[in-house]
C-alpha cells in the first residue's frame, strides 16, 4: 500500500478549514498555512444563508454550526424607512468569525490536522496545494467595514440597510453582540480612524438613523476591521491552480451566501482530493474536476446576484423598489432562490 499523499491548504478561513476537517475525517494528511492567528475578527456580515445540512454533515462540522444563533426574519430598510420584512425559506446561521474560525481550527487540530498560524505563503502553483486564501488583491472600488456593537434595538435578527453608495447589514451574533458590516463605494474624501470611518460612510450613504443608533451603543474593542482592493464575481485564478472560496469567486455580500459558497466549494473538493491522495487520479484531473464542479454550481447565482447588486445600488430604482416592497410585490422567494 502506498502512503496517502498530503494535501496542503493555504488559508485557514471557512473554505480551507472545513475542507481540511473533511479530509482529515477521511484519513488524508493535511496541513493548513494561515497568515494570521486565531481568534481574529474578519470583515464579514457573519450570517450564513443557504447552506444545507447535507453539506455540513459531509464536512463534519454540523455540531459546530449548532452553536450558532438562527434567524429567519430579515428586515430591509431604505434609509429611515422599513421597506419590508421577509421570512427566509430556511433560517440563517449567525456567529462571529472570531468564534467560528477558532472553533474550526480547534476541530481540525483535534482530528489530527496541522495548522501553522502566522505563516503567510507566496501565491504559487504546486501539486497537492489548494489555494483558499480568500479575496485576491485587485484594483477595486469597494470598501468593506465591520464592527461589533452591543445594546442595539433591532426590528429582527437580521437587517439590511440600503444607502446611496453602499449597504450595511446587521446580524445578531453571540453574547448580545450585533455585527455591523457594510460594503461601500470608496470615497476618498471620507477620512477617519476605525469607528469614525464607519460612521462617516454610514452618514455619507444617507444611513443617518442607523449611524445615530450605533453611536450610542457599546463598541467591542478590537472588532473593527476593514478590507479593500478586491472585485466581485469570478476571480482570475490561473488554470494551473486549485482555488476554492473567495479566491475562486466572490458573490455580492447582500446575499449572505459567500460563506455558504465557501463551504459548498470545500464539499466539492472532498472526493476529488481524496482520490488524488489515494493515488487514484492525477493532480491535473483533480483540479479540473473541482474547477468544473464550482463553475457549474455557482455560475447562475453569481450572475443573478451581480445584477441585483447593481439594481439595489441604483439611486433611480430605490424608490420603485421601496414601493414594490412595501406593497409586498417583490418576489422575495424567487430572488432568494436564484442567488443560492
Ligand atoms: C463586506 C462583506 C460582507 C460579507 N458578508 C457576508 C455575510 O453576511 N455572509 C456570508 O456568507 N458571506 C459574507 N461575506 C463573504 C464571506 O466573508 C466570504 O465569502 C468567506 O469568508 C470566504 O471564505 P474563504 O475561506 O474563501 O476566505 P476567508 O474566510 O477570507 O479566509 C481566507 C484565509 O486565508 C488567509 N490568508 C490570506 N492570504 C494568505 C496567504 N498568502 N497565506 C496564508 N494565509 C492567507 C486569511 O488570513 C484568511 O484567514 C462578506 C464579504 C464582505 C467583503
């Protein structure tokens, strides 16, 4: 019997850690290189919508996800006006990345995986290497900002606030904290440090009511985080590399589906990588099959969600959207299903 080949994963975020756990549960030797250390805050809306029990079971992380809060009601706001409340066909999970990624890292170590923290890797193609390092650096017009606050009154466990040049989502996570995360078009005239910057963007978007409420909350020390320099949609991953998660494609954040895609991509990687580790197929066949599986599964939702992203940010369409929504004429279930 030949020894199983080792799989090396660059990036210990959702896709990298969950894939590594699944492979370890199938006895495949795995090492994960992570640039930072756990626990750490990340820019993310921190609600996970559209992942199935089957995916969580295949990855071996269903029990971890049971520790999440569950929310099935989402309120959409246009500035100070609530446009409508919608019930999600299946409840979203809500948990901070601070907690979730640390739990996944602990699980991976418990099942015999190696995680090397503070170990940033060069972008390179190599047999047996999976690139799961998140958003690829690119010239982009978007800025993502996040922060945890406590003491905020919400209309439901999840809220989405549409502004003029961006949007902000609220998700009630653990210990009374609410994650506030926004995606904003970069404006060079808005300056400020950390919370000031976030408040500056909220005001600039016309989200004054939200900004005023946030100002009176308790702010979680160290939870502010920012990210910029990325593009939405399919990423320019070389065909000689096996990429999963955001390094392969980025869905607009309003969908709350990016983390589900990261988990689904990890699930799609299990069988091909297990076969590679077992000497049953070449690396070329492995990366081709994972690439094709992701393309087939994600293309429709990426296309639809990018259109919707443009529509909800178009100032001229905001009022018609509000009228449709307040009159309950938006086909919410249809829009939900095509972005998943
Ligand atoms: C503003 C905003 C809001 C969002 N809101 C939501 C939401 O509400 N719900 C949702 O489902 N999704 C949301 N997303 C998307 C979601 O965060 C991502 O889709 C998800 O984190 C992708 O997981 P990943 O494993 O691919 O990457 P990540 O989770 O980003 O993990 C990548 C890991 O790789 C590490 N890394 C990076 N470079 C290197 C290197 N060179 N060497 C070693 N390690 C490296 C990083 O430190 C990180 O730990 C949002 C995104 C943005 C920008």
